[in-house]
C-alpha cells in the first residue's frame, strides 16, 4: 500500500475516532447537567442511564450479528446510519416539551446509540488491521482521548455562557461530521478499495464463509466467552472507582478539586500506552499484554483499598497506563486474532458489551453498597471482584504464536 494511501486511511480513521470521543465527552460528562435542567431528579437520572446502558448491552450482540451477515450495506454505512440517529434524537430533544416520559425515552435512545456506535467504530479499524493495512489504532484512539478531554473543558465553558441546551447543538454538529466521514470510508468486503488482503491470503477464503449465529458463536468460542466474564468483573470495580471517587476520597480529606485532578491524572496516563501500543506489539505477545492489563486492574484496586492519603490514590490512578489503557488496546487486537473475519464484528461487539455490562453493574451495585456499607467495605468487596476478574482472564486467555 502506498504511503500516501496509508496516510489518507489513517487520517480518515482519526477523523472518526476524534468526533466519536468528543461526542461521548459532551453527552456522557454532562448528562446530569442536561437532565437536571429538564427537571429530572438524581434518582431519575440514574434510572435513565441504567436503562440506556442496559438497552445498549442487550441490543449490541444482535446488531453485531446483523453487521456480520449484511450484504446490501457495509460496516461504515451502518456506523453512519447509527451516527445519524444521534443527530435525529438530538434534534428531537431540541423541540419536545419538558415532559418526563418523552425526554426520558429520547435520551435513553440517544445514549444507547452512542454506546452502540463504539464497537462499530472499533470494528472499522480492525477491518483494515486484519487485512494488513498500516492503520495505527493506538494513535487514533489516543487522539480520541485527547479530544474527549478538550471537549469536556470547552463544553463546560459553553454551558456556563449559554445553557445546557448547547449540548444538543454540539452533538448535532459532531455527529453530522462523523456521518460524513464514515460515508467516505470503503469497508466493502469484496470489490472495494481495501478488500484485498495483504497479510494473509487465507482471510479472503474465510470471508466467503457464512457468519455463525450468537448461540453457535458462544458454543464455538467458549474460552472467549469465559474471558468476557472476567472483563465484566474488572469493569465492575473500575466503574465503582470512577463513579464514586468523591465518596472514596472524602474520608481521606479529599475535595471535588482532588477528584477532578485524580481523574485527569488517570486520563493523561492513558495516552503513552495508546500512542506507543504498536511499538509494544512488536516486542510482546498480545496475550501477555492482555494478562498484564488484567493484573494491574487488581493492583490498582488493592492500592486504593489500602490508600491512607490522596497521594496514594493518585499513584494508583497512574496505573491506568498499564491497566485500563493497556486493556483498551490489547482487547481489540486480541479479539482480532482470536475471532475470524466473518464473525469479527460480533467478537468486538461482545467485548464492548462486557465492558458495558460491568459498568451497569458497577454503577448500580456501587451506589447500593454505599447506602448500606462503609467506603472501606465497598472497596474490599470491589477488590475481591477485581481479583476474580483477573484470575478468570488469566485462565481463559489463549496463547498466540
């Protein structure tokens, strides 16, 4: 592949990752701000978010099965369609009255579409990686994280200057751009610009095979399904830490400012791993990187459990570099190698679903435990859950030659 074509492909993919994570930042970070302005209570906001994530988690596998089987449309067109639904629901929210059921329904659909778009965006990247094209997924994902941080800062200022309604205008602009970019990317499996396989001729033969159904998939890839259980457990405590950091820091004398600084440290520590992951791939086996990531999820949990001051909490947060960031990258490449091309969208989507499901459980269970138990009890139970996830991942990861 020519360098100019390779550069164009990377620019196109970065132009998908950046707006996606900007949109995720705008919608995800300011959900409470927006819904409070629509007269929702905190309890109602929690219910809306839980339902949106649950709907996405339940629908993701079926959408993936459809994506693997579809012939009339290709993957980037499906992503463009989902992106346009985000534009549509944002527009509807601009004009509907402040009626709880209407706003709640539209917001659930809006947020669910955002979650559903993520594995599609990942699968578009692995479409090219599996064909041997020089797509640098790490750099694209790292720039997405930077865009997330920048969008959060800018959106906060805009909300203060105007109102929370600015969120909807931003989402419309961001995802119209995403839709346009997605439509320019050729992900046709046969007869397209990038259909040819450069790295493995056998992949072309695999593409001609019929994708299998979800039930057959779960029976055929039992170790992978077991791995997903471990991933979900890791994300239960990961979500608890992110969602309830203020409650965790408060007994140590932490303030809202400390929470913001701590989460910023974690976000910044993700970037080196994402930017240099292609370098790590050349020196380490992908299964080893996935196991290493799982190990440091639990090391972080243990450090936070025994932390006696804010410094130790922030030290634990710096392990995001070899925990969450490593998992984010390694899980994409590992799934790409374990699951054949004909079922790859299903594989990537199920991995994303495992993350989502862990997040749902973490958000709900964490809040319930804090209502009845102490912070130390919450951290103790969460650490045990995280260690269980690490053990399951170590047992289920398949070695790659």
